């Protein structure tokens, strides 16, 4: 993925409330969460080995990789109707 595409996706997903909490410990930036999730989703390994390799690469826990991926997928899912368009007969 090129940097412009990454920044475009980031601009779409960084606002949803899933990336912002009012808890005692603030979340890491949506940019980092997106990087981790995209790396996991783009890794060509089977089963849990993608989670392990991404966790090792970023120096975070495997559960954190799963959490970040979940948040990004939820944020992208919320944009489904906004960014996915099906052609009609005329198009």
C-alpha cells in the first residue's frame, strides 16, 4: 500500500468512537492501530502465525494485535455504505 492510500484510509477511520475512550489509559493512535491491522490482514501466513509475527514485529502482545484488528475492522465496517458502491444498470 502506498503512503497516500494509507493516509486516505486513516482519514476515514480515525474519527469513529471505537478509537477514543475516556478511560484512565488512552488508546494508542489510530495510525498505529491501522498499521498493525493492515500488516496482520496482509500477512500471508496461516492461522495464528500472522498474529504472532505481527506482535513480534511491533513489539506488542498477541491480544493487542487482535484488539487493534477488531477496532479497524469495526471502523471500516461502519464506512461500508459510504465507500462501497454497486453499479446500477445505467453505469
